[in-house]
């Protein structure tokens, strides 16, 4: 198990030697908080489950909460995303042994606050993908796996979190159930991209899928209006980027 820190820039990896650092671990949650300008790290597993909380400023790691001292109980595989609209880091789920967590937390730069959403994601799961859609301003969760009578059940449901509650999104012909793939939002594409994962027959897949929260939250727009909207937004972004380059 490793506890090293690396920097990727200009096509190469460089190992950093910060004066302080978290203990070696795996299955921790980590995200970049743009408002704070720091990378945040929570929990994971070493010789036991962890519940410490750290920030990295590019030069050194700083422990914010000691192991087991914070409001969030120790866990492995919590997923974290940064909500750029509300300038908060969102943490969902994880597990402690056979106890699958189904809670939602937010970090505002000062403290962790538990969000008691009216709707709970059901069933509780692990191995899901989590990302933040900056255009629709929603956290998106897809797929995962849970145990039923000690047998794994694979999921392919989609949920959206708006800062107040979770909403299940009914999708026509969703991808096959899977878990442990990677999920990330692509600004230039206005879509969340999901790659890979493990299917119910235990095969590893190299499939790529795109999910648009916009298509499921603008029912009054027809297809042509959506296409026109995307073109207009793309032109605006291109113009802003062009002006910035001219000024520089």
C-alpha cells in the first residue's frame, strides 16, 4: 500500500516530497475544490477503515480532521465531487465492512454538514460512478452493486442531486448494469462520460457512454432547440476564449 504524492504536468510525472502527508491507504475519496484551491482527501482503508480529512495546497498536506474525530464515520470508497455552482464539495456513500453507507455530506470550506435529503438513493450500493454536471448544476450518480442474501446485484439506475434532494431519472435503454467504472463530466461536450466497469457476468468492459442531464431536465425543448442551444453556447465559449487569448 502506498502513500506517495505525484504531480502530472507537461506530459510527465514528478514525485513530490511534501513535509507532511496522509498515511498509506487505498479506496479513499479525493477531489479538487476550486473555491479553496486545494485538493481534499477523506477516509479510505489501511490496516483499518479511516475517517481522517486532509487538504493539499500544491506543496504540503494539512490534516483538517484526525482519524475518527470528525462527524463523518470512517469508511472506504466514499465518492466526492465539487459543486462549482454552490462552491461546496459533496461526499456520498462508502462502506465500513458490510455496512453500506447511503448518506450525503457537504463541505463548505469550514465544516462538514450532513444533508438529510427527503429521498434516499435505493438501494444503498458501492462501486457507483459520481460526477458533477457544471452546465445543469447537478451531481450525477450512475450504477453500482449491492448484496442481497449475500449475492451481488448489479445496478444501472441514474440519480441526480440538486443540493436539496436526490431524484431518480428514468432512462430508456440504459447501459447494462455494472460497477467500478469511471465517470467524469466533459465541459466541452456538455455530457458526463462513463467508461468501463465490471458487468454482472464478471466481464470487464471497455464501453464508453455519454449522459446528458440537460436532455432529462428540459422537456419543453424539442431536438432542434437543443441543438441550437448547444451551438449558441459553444460559440459563446469560443468567443470568450478567443478574447482572452487576444488580450494575453
